């Protein structure tokens, strides 16, 4: 097939702005040559055009092209209950989340929810997600089937628990192991799907369930692990009471043998220094979910303490405790919360926000050799942000004087309405009306005027 040369103003962070002052890479009139879904050359458009005269040009000027967003904590069964405000975590679970999760016992209902959920991801420019699944195996088969239809990259797992939720959401260690094994064998590594072993949290998963999870991870060492940790003070206190012989919340996962390079722990708001030290030693990731932490009043994420301890941090929307699928909004809320911490906060630049919503997620999932930025050899996973004509964001971008200003404006103002087109591995997975790649795109000067 003829390679495609994408012409766009693009930005990406091939390294971390937390450790590299020059992490933000910008091409104002850039070119990305894509062959077989993989970026084979990257640089200035004119130079690439000369070097590759036979390539088919896809002109994406008039917007900004970013690597596809990577959401590292989002719940599939909760898409239809986004917006339950005014409750702390445990009340919200009981009143909003769990009744809806019980409805996914019905496969037809689960399929409709999966479609809504996957649509929410892709129309917000999210190309990869670490997905907290359903308690029901059937609803997970349905989810993976639907995800394969969309072309998105998903790392997802059946959620397992054996106490303190609702009886219909409880399983046994034997069933958790058997159903997890069947799902891994059917879906892990098939197309763009991967599997994550997913106990809901230690509050609802006794030692037998955690051991069943560990057995799966021993048998299938390249699967992922995800759960919640230290989100809410009442939750932390209850876990302490349920595991009197353990040092702390992290120790409940650690002693079961669940922590490693591919472990992503969501929230981590009330984490102790001992736990941070152990998370760093195990190379775990903390998935920061700032909109959810705000909506449920869980607390202000201590980003500086995580970074100082050497804990990797990524970003998650935590739909439906969170307030929607937009990783732009999540980045902005992460910025707000560090601002609110005053001197204890980490000042986040636009480059940090881009890194947290793209490359940091790829690192969390150990997929950074394949996705997360626009380096040569990476899959072409991308989101083209192009504000609608007449929008405020269009006016702001037209007057931005630097790449950093443009990026800040995108995070401060961008919404789903600005997502014009989305690709995974070079395949178009979403196009706003009027922006199909088969249709001719209106030619406009680059937003990043030099
Ligand atoms: N935010 C959030 N925290 C949890 N802890 C256990 N389950 C959940 C959930 O569904 N959402
Ligand atoms: Zn969650």
C-alpha cells in the first residue's frame, strides 16, 4: 500500500518533562510518514515530501495533531452513571455505581453499555485505555468483541470481589481464577486487546481472591494488573480493619505478589511514605484521577511526593466517578489541583499535561516501545484537534504565539467538540462529521504560525 504523509502542526513528548526540560517536541509544518500503520519518518513536511514524492498526502493543517490519549483508569460499566455528585466514595458506590454494574448481568444491556463506553473513548481522542471491566464474564466477552469492532487498544479485565458489594457481584476464588483464565486465553494479545487482572479493591477482595489473581499472573506473566488504592479515608480505615496483619493498603497487594512493572494503582491520594517507597521499588504506576478525586471529594493527589519517591504517575478519567472521557479536561484538572496545593503542589506546564495524557500512560502499560509519541517506529495513534469554525478555541489558537500557548489553550478550552479525527495504528477510528479522510479537507494555514 502507498505510504501516507500526514501534514500537520504536531507536538509530542518522547521523554518526560519531569526529568527532561526539552521533552516537548514541536513541528509547526510537520510531516509524519506512515506505512502499514507505523511511523517510518518524522520531521519537517517539505523535507519529507521531497524525500518521499510517491507518498499520498493527508493535509491536516488548520489544527494540531497529538499522540492519541491514553486513559489509564476508566470503568466500562459506569458510562451511563457519570455525574452522580455529592457523595463520598463508599456511598457513591452503593447508590450509583453498584446498582448499574449489577445490570450488566444481562448481555444485551452489557453490549449497549460497551458501545456507549467505547464511543465515549474514541470521540474524545482516547486511543488506548486501561479498562476496569464488569464483574460478569459474559459482559467481558461482549466488551472485547465490541472493542475489536472499534479498533481501539484496550487493556481490560473482569473485576473480581467476594465481599461487601452486592451478592450478585460476588464470586469465589475458584471462579475468579477459572473465568480469568478463560478470558486471558480467549482475548489477551488478540488484535489490539490485552488483559488486566483486576480485583476491585482490597475492601471487597479477600485474601483468597487476591491469591487467585496472583495465580493468574504467575501463569500468564505478561498480563497487566490494576486495582484501586488509598482513595478515600473511610476506605483506607476499613481496609486496615479487614487486614489487621498487614502493614498498610499496599501491603495487601504486595504480599499477594501482585505488584510489578505492569501494575497500575488508581488514585493513591492517601498513600504513606512507606507505600510510596515500595511502589517505586516494584516499578508500579499511580493513575491520578483528578476529576474523580474532586467529584467524590477524595482529596488532593500528592504528586510531588510520588515523584520524589520515584513513583511513575499517569492519568485516568475514572469514569463514572470521574466526570467524562476527556483527557484534556483531566489534564486541566490535574493542573488545577497542583495549583490548589500552593507551595506543596507541582507546577505543571502544558508539556507536562501532554506527557501525562499520552506517553506516561504508554509507560504505565509497558507499551512505550509501540505507542505514546510520534517517534519513528511507533504506531500512528493520533488525535487531530481542530476547533469548529467560529468557536472560541479557534479564535484563541489563531492568536497563540508559541507552541506552549497553543497547548495550554487546548487543555484549558478543548472538548470532545474539537476532536476532528482519530487514528489507531493508521486506521481511522473516529471522524467528526465532515472530516472523513476520504473527503477533501478544507485547506487552512497552520495554527502554529511561525
Ligand atoms: N472511584 C472509584 N473507586 C472505587 N473503588 C472501588 N471501586 C471503585 C469505583 O468504581 N470507582
Ligand atoms: Zn476507579
